[in-house]
C-alpha cells in the first residue's frame, strides 16, 4: 500500500479518536496497533518506521507517566503561557482575590457535599414581589410592540416610559424608606425574565435592568453617607 494511503489512514484514525475523545490508554493502544500494522505491511522505509516508533514511545511516556508529564510537558507549557500573558494590575488582583466561594467550589473540586446543597433554602418571591410580577410587570409587557419600538420609534413609546416611572421600575432594589420597592435580587431577576419573554424584551429589559444593576443606587447604599442617601436615592 503506498505511503500516501498509510498517511491518510493514520489521519483518519487521529480524527476518529479526536471526534469522540478517547482515554489516553485507549488512544495509545489504537495508535500502537496502527503503527504495528504499518511496520509489518507498510513500505520498506526503515528510517520512517523507526522515527514513528520513537515519536509514539516518547509521547506515550510523556502522557501516561504523571511525573514525566508534569515535569517535561505541563510545567514548561505553563511557564511559557505565564510569560506570554500580561500581568495583573493591582485593581484586577484585588477583584480576583475579593469575595468567597460557596458550594460551587466543592462541585468544581469534584467533591460535592449534596447534603449541604439540600440544606440551602429554596429562593422564592414574597407576596408583594409576586404581585408586582403578575400585575405591573405583566401590564408593561402588554404595552410593548416590537415593530413600533424597533422600526418606528427606535425607543419605547411615551406611555411605556410614563408607566415605568409611575410604577417604580427604576427603584426595584432601593429600600422603601427612600421610596423604592425594596425588592430582592431574585425578584429583580424574575421581573427581567418576564420582560425578556416578550418580542421586545431585549430593549425593554435593558432599560429596566441598567438602573437597577449598573446604576449608582447600590453604591450609594453601601458606601454613601446618610446625607447622600437621603438626597439621591428618592430621586433615583
């Protein structure tokens, strides 16, 4: 069988192993058998056969022996990648090191404690939050005409803007003592989910989401003085 045919056969074998990723041991056995067949029935190219066997044995040793793989393959690649990546600024490092992790850390570590997960209370909406989702939010969704918003006005209609202001959509998480709704993050998500289910949900949902997530209210509540809160939060 010509050398080109053997090359195409090996290429097809590699693609098959990559298409449905095989375990290293399985892939090694299959490649070894293929190389053995090439050695017995392939062209009389002794140097090429020797080179392929050396390459297979080298890769097999590097992939199957953990210490060899870590010392001579993984560690040099990680050092090369570390040199290639830009360094972290002080702000970026603070952001990465801030906060904590919860149950998801156990999941990604491969040691999930399912009893701990079951002990987490199921989130839900309060009666006030559910009434808002079923009432004002649903009414707002009925005001949205995707063609009018996207092709005629390039904006929400004035009646929709007025309704958002009248019903307090821009102060969902601002406490009630400042005139907001005092809703939870779960209620905020439920409201956006309901709005996002409409044809014009991308535009309308963004208008509701930005003041309640990227707006300054959360920063004022956490870091602002009482004077700043009393002045700005009712206006927001």
